[in-house]
């Protein structure tokens, strides 16, 4: 009884299996966080529940769950972990995290403790650097999302709008507003543009300003005005006492993200430099300066020397302490365009070497701030005619093209679109549309897609062909005869399409790739088994000598005497499947039908038969002509008229029951035995169901059986398909 009481839901609180929800901790615009007890471990946890969803918001719910699983893979001491992802009893998505009871950063006043501020910032930058390296951008760094554990250590929480970089979309809410907190939002995030890790670094810059001064750098009465201030207004100046932080904040909050810190590690090193600059001078240094001052009063020479030393100290201090961090382009541009400084040349050379190393290790366009594309672009901004940078960007395009082609070969279409989008963005935003590398990438990718399209058309693979057409259009690429190939692809038969030769049986088309099955070539299979009437025409035309017939279920002699295809031991109508046909008889019938139609008919292999068969996982009573038993009488004692029972998903009839069917697969010794596939009118329902996975039965090929018939395959290729379609189209 006590256990039932603990697990019973409290009115107004969500019901979550395995947890006892205690009370709400806080509410946001999209979710509510609850304090709960995890019953299995008897510990307190925090559960974030996405609330207020309508029936149209399932996509948002799935995104919430997907992103929670992304965050669950982030294991870092400064990131609040995710223990569990699921749905409440009412279907609301949630995830579970530790309950950190020491509050958040917004509840602490660190304004006059720069060392503690730096400790918090280091933890955040370590956490962000770890997340960014794994493709996750937080997008909502603010004091309320910095929690403290029992030891007082800061942890970054609420990646609720975090985003895997390779899954970037527009990320706009239904109101057209970008996701994130406006007071801490980077200009590109406020404009709802694609963001990378540098957007988080901007937020850290805002947070730094707030921790130092006690107020946000920009304030406004509405979100739009606030976004405009972040995008257009200069970063406010700090008080004189905090001047040593100005360069750090200016770079972190640069409007252009290329001018910000390249990554969290770079920003952390800059933070350490800020702290070092604020430490007091050693006492011996102070004493030395005092003695120099006293000597300067007594001696003009000392006055000159003291002034020189102080000037050196000031210059060195500016360069190493107070000089704001500048971007490469600022370092590389000289006052005299015709005569670049040695420092600028060295900076460009270093950046080029860095770009080559990034390209060599595969950092082509990611991670943000540490990839070859950005490095080469930085060089071009400083020196627009730099040949090495231009050649490097061509190499970047070539590497992207190679990655796209490999992804195409592996069928990773989503990755193809992402890589191509990155290349296109590089061409457009970097002003590289006229670069030969971009043109060659487009030509290479369109060439591969064009070849795949033509090959798919030749193989009658409609689905693959149309996939290539769609990919070409999506990437805005062209290939020769694209429209003609598209029309040809759309005219190809689909899986399950019914075809027929003018003098042949009804057929169903099967592409080479069907579900999880893959053959070397497409084919068409008879919709039903060969009937008694069809086999009678064969016997009449060919005078074929038939093999003996027996029962498959016994070796005893038949009490009914000899069995034949037209006298199998039970009465049959013309439209029932023929039985008492040996494998040799089946081959002879296929040869006769091939001559009659001018097409190539044959007995299918076991793999081909299984490619066509769609045996359900559960064979229900009445789903086919199987052995009657108590509680399931299908109304048929022996064989039944073809099509009496419902067709399968592809349109085939009697795949379950009626007769088993010969295949061309045989034993290794002269093919004296052949494999028989499928169930028959003698098969129990449970056995028919197991035939989805069990091997076929091997039977003597020169004997017929009273529950084994045949269903033929018709070979199909690009040359024979038009005749099939034309003849079918002329039929009434």
C-alpha cells in the first residue's frame, strides 16, 4: 500500500512512470521543470516536460526528444547530464536530469569578485568547447542556465534549444522569432540565421559584461529593438576600473562572427591573459620604480633613463596587456598597401600554414573557427590576390566534392545535401562563385548524379532514377538530357505494376531493389500459379511426356492408383493451379511459353521467389488455402480457384497456400533434387507462417507431387519492356 501511495500521481502534476513528481521548479515559454523522486534509485531529480502541445506539434515533440538524446551524449563535468528521455502518461515528451539545489548564476552577485567570475567563465568555456567539438551549439547561454552543484561548481544546463550543427534548419518559432534569450543573443541568431559555436561565445561575452557591471550591455522594451541594438550598436565601454576586460568583451561581442574568438579554447586563453594583466606588480618592482624616481630627481641622466624605461614599460604593457585582440585582417593590413609590414606577411604565412594543416586533417569547413575554408578566407580578406589562398580554396572545394561523391556512393543523401549546402554557402558568402573549384565541384557532382540516373534508367530502377532527378533539382544542378531522362524514369513500371505479354499470363513487375531484398536485375513474376487450362494447351501443343506423380506427405503407394497432372487424386477445375508436375515438366512448360510469347520465361531461383513473396509475419485463418482444422475451415478441401483468397501487397495471389512451387535452385550433385518454396493446401497454418524464415524443402526433380505447382519468372530489361507495356496497353 505504501508503494502505491508513493507512485500515485498528484493532481495537476504530470504522471511519469518510475518517478513521483513532487512540485514545479520553474516554467518557461515551452516547458516546465519539476522536482521529482526517481523511485528505483530513491533520489531527487529534475524533470523537464515540454508542455502546451497541440495535436499539430508532434514535430516539435520529436525534435525535443531528438535534441535531448543529443545532449545525453555530452558527458562533461561542467554540463548538466541527461539521465532519461521519454513521454508522460499523457504523451508529453520529457527528459530527466540531476537536481542541483544550489541555485543558478542569476541568484549570485559576483560583481566585485573577478577571480570567481573567471572561474565561472572557465567552466562555461570548457563545457562549450566540449559541446562544439561534437557539433552541438547551446544557443541560450544565460545566468539562469548556469547551475551550481553541491560542491559549488558551475554546470551549464538547459540545452533545450541546443542544436547539432549538421541538423541546422531555420529554427524559427511559429511567431517568426528566433529561439534563444534576446538579452544574450548574437546578431546572427537574432536574425534567425544559421549559427555556430561563435554565437555561444557572443553570449558568454554578454554574460561577462553583466557579471562585471551588474547590468546587461543592451536593454530595450521589445525584442525587435533589442535585436537591433545587438546588431548595430557598439559594445558599451566598461568603467575605468574594469578597462582591462574591454578588449576581451569587444572581441567576444564582435558583430561579425569572423572577428570573434575562433573557438572556446582561444577565448579561454584570452580570459587567462586578462586575469594575469590585473595582478598587482611584485613588491620588488614597486621598490625599484620608487628608487628610480628618487634618483631621477637628483640627476638629469637618471631622469632621461627613467623616462625611457617607463616608455618601454608602457609600450610593452599595451602590446601584451591592454591591446585589444584584433582579427587577422586588421593585423595584415598595412598603412601602405604597396608595402605590407613584416608582421603582416608573417601573419598571413602562419594562417596559410594553419589552413594547410587543417585541410590535411580533414577540417574542411568544420569545426567553426578552426577549418581550412575560414582560414583561407581570412587570408583573402587581408590580401585579396593571394594565390596560395585561392589555390587552397580550390582544394577545399575538391575535398568537399570528394566527400559528397563518397556520401552519394554510400546512399547518405542527407549528408550529401548538407555538404553541398556548405560548399554553396562558401561560394556565395565567400564571394567564390567564380572560382574554378566551385565550378568543378558542381560539374563533378552533377556528373556522378547523371551517371547514376542513366544507370538506374537502364536497370529499370524507377525509384533510384527519380531520387537522382530529385537530388539534381534540389542541388540546382543540370546534366545532359535531364528532362528526357526524367520523363523516361517516370514512365518506368513501379513495384507491383501489372504487365502482360500478348499471349502470356498476367505478370507483376518487381524492381531489383525491393524492401530489404536486392537482386542483380529486375524481373516480372506470374501473378498466380500456372493453371490446369494453361498446362493443357502446353501438353496439346508439345506432346510432352509427363513424369510420375506421388504424394509428398507419404511414401506409401496411392490407393487411388496412378496420379497425373489432369488426375491428381482429387477433382480440379480449369482455373485451379496445375499439380503433379515435376521440375523437368516445369522447365519444359517455360520453354514452350517462351517460344509462344517471344519473351524469356523460366522457373525462378529460390532467391528470386523470395524476392517476390510477401509472406506476412502472422498468417491468419482464411488468408490462404491451407489445411483445414478445427476453428479454421477455409471452405476448400484441395486446390482452389486462383485468386479466391486476397492478393498480397504487391498483387500476387496464392503466395500463401494452394500449392508449393518449384524453384531452379538445386543440390550440388547434378541437380537431381530441386528446392520447393512456399506452403500448399496440405500445410498447417503455423507451418505456413514459419516459412517466412525456414529453408525450402528439397525434393526429387524428376517426380511430380500432388501439392506442388509452378509460377514462372519473365525476364525484363530495357529492350523488352516497351513491348510488354504496348501489348498491355492495347488490351481491353
